C-alpha cells in the first residue's frame, strides 16, 4: 500500500473506527468480506433514522461515483449527496483532520474492494442539526499542531470520539461547556446498558488517581482500573480499534486527558 493509504488505514482502524458503523457484523465480529458495505446498527435520533452507508468504491451503491472532494465533505462536514447527513455520522469529530489525513482516509477508502449492497434501511432525515465540535477541535489542524503533544492528544481524542461519548448531554448533543469528559451518557447495546465514565482528572470521580499505564490499558484493552472487563461499546472499540494506537498517539492522548478540567 502507498504511504498515504497506510496512514489512512491507521486513522480508520486505530482512531476513527469507521468499521464500527460502516461494516456489517457477523457472529465473530466484523464481516470483513463485506467491509465498509454498510453497518448493522440502526441509529435513531429525534429527527432521523440512519444506518452507516456503503462507503466502498462500488459505483451504484457505494461512493465509487463520488469525487474525492465529495467524500471528504461527507467525512469532515457531514454533507451527503442529498444534503446534510444525520448526526449519527460523527463529522463533528473529524473536522480536526489535517488536509493530509483527510486525503489519506479517502485514499484508503478508494483502495478497498467495491461491494454491491444497499444500506439496509433508507435513511430518514428531517432535521437541521447544528455542529458540536469539541473545544479546540472546531477546525482542521495543520501539521505543526501534531508535533505539540497536548494538541496531538486533543486531535486523537476528537477523531476517536472520546469526548463525544464521555461528555454529558443536553438535547441529544454533547454539553462541552459544562460536562466535557464528565461521563453520564447512556449506551444501549445488545449486551446491555453502559454508562460512559468520567474521564476527567477528578481524583475520585474521574481518572485523576490512575497511572498513565492504567489509563492506557483501559483504552487499548477495555479493562477497568481493577482489570475487570469494561462493557461495550468501550470494550469493542478498545479491542478492535484503540489497541492499534501508536505509542506516540497514546502518550499524547493521556497527556491531553490530564489537561481537561476535573469534573465531579
Ligand atoms: C458512529 C457511527 C459512524 C462512524 C464511526 C462513522 N460513520 Fe460514516 N456514517 C454514519 C451514518 C449513520 C451515515 C449515514 C448518515 C445519513 O444517512 O444521514 C454515515 C455516512 C457516511 C458517508 C456518506 C455516504 C453516503 O452514501 O451518504 C461517508 C462517506 C462516511 N459516512 C464515511 C465515514 C468514514 C470514512 C468514517 C471514519 C473516518 C466514518 N464514516 C465513521 C455513521 C458513522
Ligand atoms: C461509543 C462511545 C465511546 C467511545 C468512542 C469511547 N468510550 Fe470510553 N467508555 C464508554 C463507556 C460506555 C464506558 C463505560 C464502560 C463500562 O461501564 O464498563 C467507557 C469507559 C472508559 C474508561 C474506563 C473508565 C472507568 O472508570 O472504568 C476509560 C478510561 C475510557 N472509556 C476512555 C476513553 C477514551 C480515552 C476514548 C477515546 C480513545 C474512549 N473512551 C472512547 C464509551 C465510549
């Protein structure tokens, strides 16, 4: 694979976890024979029902007929071929992508096998959603930002959606002003109910008293401070995706998390 495709693969697999919503699941996890041909999960919000679309290069049912710019716009701006995508597509978290990284993701997608598959349910979108990027992650980063450790950590946290899942919510959207990293969002999966934890540096309620290694182990192995298995979606993301994070990104991510204001 070319260097940009490899970088795209890293971003897609280790950070953004695009498979999580765009690859169908079988009994043993992702069905990679139909990779990126559409997700198994239906997302229902106040004004929409959506499924992760077919993002393979198939011309008819995927994005094979889209220009690179159109694919990029879907990823970072949430613009589809017929208007705004439902917020289940986490473009707010991908706004930070540098130009090179955005292009790398597109190049990686272009290199996948086309799969003919219609998304299982036609999306319904009636809403007009306002964007909710995390503080400091409102716009594309430049390459220089990635060599500043804490900024790089914010970059990783945004793309990996740590903040989108781990912040309190108001009206179905993360409340970054009052609840950045404070947890509380409820996830219902076939495996049960999980409540996102407080990942701020609060010494009792958050991860302030954890060692760097304990935080890294939770992220990459999906286990608690005591070593007990965390519930999905965290456990799945950790094992299938975050386990592939580079040591540099992981260090930066932990350094960033330590700078988030502590919340009860
Ligand atoms: C949390 C789930 C989720 C993740 C993670 C996710 N997507 Fe999506 N994506 C969706 C959903 C749902 C839609 C369809 C939205 C709609 O129909 O309005 C979508 C739509 C798209 C589209 C528009 C395709 C079309 O036919 O309209 C593209 C392109 C896309 N995603 C690419 C990506 C890439 C690349 C990644 C990883 C960098 C990614 N997505 C990560 C849920 C997700
Ligand atoms: C799709 C939502 C989602 C995403 C994305 C996500 N998490 Fe989680 N995370 C959760 C949930 C839910 C739990 C609680 C699991 C449980 O109760 O077993 C959790 C648990 C954790 C824990 C364990 C905390 C404790 O007190 O045991 C840490 C640490 C953590 N996440 C950090 C992160 C980081 C860092 C990222 C980004 C790389 C991230 N998470 C991405 C939903 C998510």
